């Protein structure tokens, strides 16, 4: 059994570890004090990996940064909200590929109005927000608007090239076999075959 590492007194983002949770079962949990004053019990791994950064107030404070004067109906609001969810809401299934990997939203863009100022001038209906460096943060110098087709090519699970796409379209193998050969999902294979991606 691995030796227990005492996290007492250490600070992880907004949480300061007070003591080990004596009412736990299974994996070690620690009682933490959030900067807002609320206590929370957190799994050790979630603290060390940065999966839990606050008692929940961090995400709420970001959402509260959206003005109530009609900005929620702005064309970029859902884009901004999805970006925030990906990086700061662990319960979302996509969090593991964003916030779970350490990807953040720059401080400036935590305020919706700043995101509008920076990105709305180049926005066109139907475009999607894309990070040029896939392991980089959401910030002005790393983001641009692209079509859904281009964005889909950059997903982490899709590792296809134009050469792969050409081979897939001429192959006699089944989509399941091809997905195993190219280490991607069957949906990606179907998209190539149906000329949705890599057209």
C-alpha cells in the first residue's frame, strides 16, 4: 500500500487543506477551506490533478460575470458558456479533455463582455471557436473562428490525414476495422466516407 502523503496546510487553487476526512471510505479525502469560507471534502487525486479548484464558487462567480442586461441572448453567449464549462465544470463529460488537461480560459475572457470585444468583430454565423495550439489556453492569441469541418479534423481522437482519408475511401474493410487501424471512432470513418470531413 502506498504511503499516505499529508496534504495538511497545502493550498490547491482556491482550496487550503485543513485535515484528513475521518468519515471517508475508500480513496483518501481531505477537508478543505475554500477562499469563500465554505468547507468541502475532496478526493486527494482531484486536488493534486487540479480537477477540483474550489467548493463550486469559482464556476458560479464566472457565470455571474455575465451581465443581466440582455447579453445572454448575444450570438456568442453559448460559445462562451461552452468554453467556460469545458474548463471549469468537472461534471461535464468534455471537461476531461479541457480543464482536466490543464487548459484554462484567460482571465480577460472570464468576463463575457471582453470575449465579445475580442472575438465578435471576426465572427460569422455558423463558425466555431478553435484553439490554434491544441494544448494551449483559450486566449485571444490562440483562438480563431473556423468552420465545423476544420474544427472536427482537430479533435484529439481524430488523428487522420488527407492520405488516410484517401485510403479509407478506397478500402474494402468495414468502418469498424478501419476505426481500429486508424485509432479513431467509427463516426470519424463514416464522416470521411460520406465526405463530411477531409473533403
